[in-house]
C-alpha cells in the first residue's frame, strides 16, 4: 500500500510541504546539475544512476514526481516508468534524446505526464516540473482528511463515480478504475465541461500543454486510453465522442453528473 511521504517543515503555525522528486539518469554531471537546480528552487530531490537503484529506493520511499531518462544501460526508463505506474500514484517526466519521437509517443502511451528533449535547459525542466506537479495531487494529511469529511466534488456518469478532489474513479460495485494521472486530467476536463464541444487546443490548454502537433497526439493517446477504461465499446463510445474535424464532446444525459 502506498503512503505519501512528504518532507514537512514547520514555520510558525503553517506546515511547508516540499514536493519530493527522484531523478533517474545515468549521466552524473547532468543528474547533479538538475538535482542542484531543482533543489535550489525548493524541491526535495533524490538522484540515482540506474533503474536498478531506483527500484531499490522506491520500494521503501515515496515521491511525487520522477524524471526518468529513457536510454539507460540495463533497464530503460520506459520499463521503469511502467513499473512505477503499477506501484504508486506519481507524476512521470521522461527525458529523451532529440529526434526520437517514437520514444515520446510510447512514453505517453504508457501514461507519462510530460517529456523533455535532450539537450535541455534547466529552466525548461523546472517549468515542466511545476506544470506536472500542479496536476498531481499532493494533499497533506489534514487536507486529505478534510476533503474526505466534506465529501469533495463527486460526479457520476453511467455506472461510474468520479471523486474530483480525491482523483478517484469507481465503477460498478465500487470497483476502483486504475487510471494514470494524465488520464484523470483529461477526464476531469470533460466532466467539468460536459456536453460541450472541446477542441484539442482547448483540452491541451486545460491540462497545461502548449498546443502543437505533439501535444495534439498526446491528447488523442490519453483519450484512446480513457475510452478503454470507461466505455463498454471503445470503438463506439457512449460518453467520449469524436466530432470529426472539430474535437471531442463528453455526452451526459440531462440530470446525470450529480
């Protein structure tokens, strides 16, 4: 069972919670530079040089975000990311060499939240880290308890219930639907804008992407994965419908969604 492990520092009556980031990169100089830069910008950073070291570390410690180099000796970052997704809710940014578009597409299909292309600037890494962490829930224990007590924002569609604050989707008989952060991001956009036509540009903007051919492809991949989890027949969707040449619309009958 995954238990969030956030570093807290008390300042007066307020608790300052620093997001925990793990960097898995086999180039020591690059790894050190990224770790130092993110640490200087207020994050709690741990770094390792291989997927094997990361697996050992992540068996006992939890993080909010992982930055994974794809091309590493031994186990690659894509395989490690797939294992991470099966172990815990965590934001994932893949680092890939320039020109390897296939790696980026595969990474997005595996549930990555974003990617960065080498060589990259440290400011770009920081911007992407901030963007992903805004989409990854990081409640402190008191906040989580309050959200549970208040009931949070809950919406229903068909046999599914979506807890937008808890970022959890359940199906028939309360069965939890396994859903990556990136998939839930897209679902939340649709649920809060039901029965409205949304272009790819609008969806990209809502989830923090810059609209370009790569992000449009990323949106399509997330929608394809989402359909497999919430549609009885993904090829003929009931909820998440394509409007050819325009975008997508999430159809909810009047009175549904409460």
